[in-house]
């Protein structure tokens, strides 16, 4: 292991690793790529609030389907989060929020889909409780989210999106059925 790869492995952050060894982060990036080191980062430590929430959902998915491959551990800013066989899945997460500021608006989960519209076979949306535990899981096939930029799922009110609800005990069997 080189000094560069050791520093990056320790921090999983280009800027912190580069500062530790006294070089520019761009130089470190170039050297790591030349050495074949996967530069993936650590969203759980250094990501935005939404990145950290996404990591929770991705980790929950991997617990539910341990045969899945986390693409974010292989590639920085992967175009999708999970791969099971040849099936590409993007995992989304949302906490309850009022989408309109008035007092009577319903709490909803909001999922942004714009980047993955053409990359994934399925979108798996985790509607979380305030304490970040799973409340609802939606499994949505490509044909039903293609062309959409966001999905808003009201909590405690009927919505077409609730039809895509899958019990967490059924997800593994569902996705593994594609690899048979």
C-alpha cells in the first residue's frame, strides 16, 4: 500500500487525505486512479444531509437482500445504487414533510428521480419515520417512473403510489426471482 492509498483508506475523503500527506486533492485523485484505487468517498461521514439519509436506505436494502451489490462502494457517484444479477436498482429515501407550508397540508414523502430515469430497472423508495426507521417501502418498475422527476407519497392518505408497497419480508424473494 502506498502513502496515498493509506491516507485515502483512512479518511475516504480526498481533501482530508491530501492535506494529511501535503499534496493537492487533484494530485491525490490522479495518483489513486493511476494505482487502481477506487475513489468512492464516504457519504455517511462527509455527505450532505440527503446523502446521509440515502446511505441509511441503501444499507437497509442490503440487509434485506444480502446478495445485492452496492455500486457506490465500487464507483464514485454511481448511476444507480444496487445491482442484483443484471437488475439495476436505485434506492431513494425520504423523511415525512409538509410539501406545502400551510397548516392543513398532509405529511408526505418526496422522492427525486430525475438523475436515474434512464439507468434503472427499479426504484426502491424507503419512506422513513422521523426516527429514520422504515415506515413504507415502494418498489416501482421503470415503466411507471420513466419521465417523472419527483414522486410525492402522502402519508395516511390514499395515493396511486401506495399500490407499489412491498412488505420488507418479500423484497429479497422478489429481486432474486430475476436471477433464476
